[in-house]
C-alpha cells in the first residue's frame, strides 16, 4: 500500500486571476469549482486520474515570504529562454532567493508572488 500526491493547494487572494496564469503556464483548465476555490488540471482530466491537480484556495491572508514548498516547471517543446519569455509575458516576474547566477534554473514569481522555478530540460511535446 502507498499514498500518491493527487493535488497541491495554494492559498491565494484571487483564485480567478491565478487560474488564468497557471492554466496558461501548464496547459491546464479549471476542472472543478467549489465556492471561490478552483481546481486546475489537464483538459478532460478528473481528480485522482493521472497528473497532479492544482487547487487555488481563496484566502484573505495567504502566507507571504519564502514557502517551504515550491513548484518546478520545465519547458515543453522549446528551450528555457523561449519559455522564460512566454512566462514573463503571462505575468511571471524574476525572484531573488539568493541564487548566484550559475544555477541551471530561473526563479520566478507568479502574479501573487508565489515562487516557482523554470528548469532547463525540454520535456518533449505537449
């Protein structure tokens, strides 16, 4: 017997705004609405089947500062530089967490300041 990670939950002030951002980043769509909370997953996906979903949970007081957990994303069908340009056009911003410039990843923030990393490896076509 074992457990499996099925979803990640991110507290946020504006789930709709972050849903637009993260759906565009990941190629996901809103697969469930529960009050103001939104669950994002692959098109046609359902909770517990396949990819991990992302739940954007409405909060008036989301945690600020460095979180002990962050998301890593990889480019799909392009190089890191091309994907970085796309992510910044979507609203991602550079984040400084003390990196020295030799890292093979780029640290970014989503529109609410949640940090995530863009890794280098192209993981293939979507």
